[in-house]
């Protein structure tokens, strides 16, 4: 595998990467997909996907990604475990390093590395991470049965986290720095109408409180008055967005100030011919499973067109 120059290597196995794999394998390009640190992407920690067409009753994330993977494998996609540690896009074929002596050579590269959760950056957040502080309600909500928890954020992610946590917690409080949520109206209304959910608006987290072993409370600061208030709680869920996984491509690809890989208009093409980006690593606007899948399709078609041009 290491000595063979592939037509297509895809980094990432979320909706974008696996859709790219399906299209590339159906085009007989025999793609090789690198699983990455979180095989399946963010949907592996998402439940009750209700807005993906074709699933009127909804579907959970792991099941959906399992179906994506099976479909890609059906058409001949190969998978390799591990994470990319370094890339060399200055020469052709491109060189992809998976650590140690494992290198992959490829004529085209599709980057679908997605994004990771952002954190507040408080020392107390780091101190109590895994001991009451989490960025994944799906992963950790079960451990907060009959508890009082806070969710930090105002977008769709925060709304989804809060709504999901009502299955376990006795009370959920959503904290947002503004007067209005950034979330879609339907998600906001769902949260606002839930009797188990309270709202703390125009507030930011000043400190996460604990006894040295676990979270015991949270201190909020009013952004308008500066007033500090302390609230007892058992857990704090951070839902303030995600950072694109683009660091290993710095100084080789054009990346914007927020870390998103820049692509040409109406295309997945990057500034390096033969390198394409799709999904949340380049989409700072929509960041949905269906748009990620669509951009994965685009990347595969763009890669196929590029390969035809150099043959």
C-alpha cells in the first residue's frame, strides 16, 4: 500500500469523506480513506438526526455513518486506520505521512478532516473536564441523571445539547452571551417551550466551581451590568461551536483567519492543483451533515475531472 501511488486519498470519514469515497469508488478511482482520530466524524456523537432526507422517522448518528461506510465499502473503497501527522503538497504525487515509516502517495487528495469542539479556555474548565465538564451531551448525558446542568452556547448545537440533556437531567439551564439565540427558530422554540429548560441570557461563564474532585457550581457574569452570580450545578456542557481541523495544512494551503481551508467559488478546489477540501473543514456557513455530504460529492467529481486532465 505504501509504495503504490493512488489516484485518490481521502482524509476523514464523516459525511463529507465517505460521500467522496462513494462517488470516487463508483468512478473506479479506488480511493483509500484514512480514518482519522474520530472515525465517522461528529455524527458519531449525535443522536436523533431528524433533518437528513430519506429518514422520516429519524436515525442516530452512528447508525447513519455505519450505512455510509458500508455503501463506500460496497463499491470498493479501502480504509486505513490512524491519523495523518504530516503532508507534503509541494510535489506530485503528494506524500501523506501516517506516522513512523508509513507514507502514502497520491495523485489527488481530498481533505475532509472536519472540526472539533471549541472550549472556553478557563483553567477550571480544563481542571474539571471529564469530572463534570463536557462538550458532548450524547457521550456524557447518561451520567447526569436527575442532575442540574448548564449548557453554554446559543447556536443549534447548544439547543440540541440542551434538549437531549432533558432526557436525563432534572433541570437544564442554557447560558448565552446575547439577548437572542443564533440557533434556527425551530430549535430555539423547542428549547424555550421545554419546562425543564431555563435561560440565562446576556451572561458569560466567569468560572466553573468545584470541590477539587467534581463540578459543584458555576459563576456567571452579566455582560451588561458586570454582576456576578453563582449557581449550584452538577455539570457544565460547552456548546460554543467547533474549530476546523486544518492545522497540518498550514503554510501549504490558503486558510482563512478562522482556520477554514479556502476553496474556489462553486468548487472544492484549493490553491494547490489536485488538492480538494470538503465538509466542515472548509464550510464556515452551513456546517450540516447534508451540506457536508454534498460537498464530498463535489470533491470526488472535481478530483475525477482533475485526474482526467493530467492523463
